[in-house]
């Protein structure tokens, strides 16, 4: 049996960017599907994390993801 690695291209309902990961659900509109970054931003925003700190957290997440995919 041959298994193929297919990725579904999705469009974020908030920022409009394409992404391949499973979607996040917006905390403000349960019908809205978000890219992982927008989902993370909404979660961090909901606990009072500043936009500057959100950017640093996302940079760390992206750097980690790149390192495990190399």
C-alpha cells in the first residue's frame, strides 16, 4: 500500500494567508478558521500579551519548527 503525503491548502479567515497546518478556531467567531499564527495571536491577546511579545513568541515558534524540519 502506498501512502502519499498530501497537504491541504487553506486560507486564513483573519489574515488571508495560505497555510497547510490544521486550522485554529477563532475565539471571537467560532465559525472562523484561522492559520496557526492568528490562532496563537488570539490566544496570547486573550491573556494580555502585548503585540511586541506576541511577535517574539511567534519568531521562537517558527525558529523551532524550522530546526525540527531540517
